[in-house]
C-alpha cells in the first residue's frame, strides 16, 4: 500500500496547520519551531519499521497571553467540527495541552502552552515511507 511521500506529508501537515490558524479569533505570527521527519521506532499502527513521522510545529507569536484559553478553545472547536477526534484534553491545566487525530488521514495535531505561557501548534503524519512506496 502506498503512503504519502515526505514532501506530500510536509504539505499536508502545513495545510492542517494553516486551516487551524485561519479559524483563530486573532491571527498569530507563525515562527517555525520544528520541521523534521523522525523514524517510527515503535509504530502506533503496528506496521513495519523504517517508516517516518513527518511533523511541523510553530510558535504562535504575537498573541495576547490573556487570550490563550480562547485560542485553545477555538482550535478545539475547529478540530471537532472538521473530523478530528480528541485524544487528550487538558485545557484546564496550567500547561494547557490538547491532542487530536484526523479521522480521514490519521494526522495528529496538538496545541501546547509552555511554562512561559507561549502557545505552539503542531501537526504530524502517521508513519509513512519517505518515498511513498513500500518494501517487498
């Protein structure tokens, strides 16, 4: 079975991020924090080793800190109305964190609040073959 390629997974992650950011009540400046591919050491899907998770994460800069709860709530509302399933919801914690997975393409997204009160938003692919193919 064919998977997304590395480039296709990067593009899809960015599309998920762009749609989520567009749903926010205030528009942040996106500062790239992470753009990489990490080998799936213990694949969640119990598939073969040698595949990679492709991910992107951004800091959501220039947001008023007193609106973090509103921003996180807007993300959750966007996700739950666009075919994402909530995996973890810790909005009430001092270090807010919400993780979701898309029912169609299995991409995961999360929003995290740092100790300093900064928000980051990320998306990662399911385990893929970087060239989109499979081993025999």
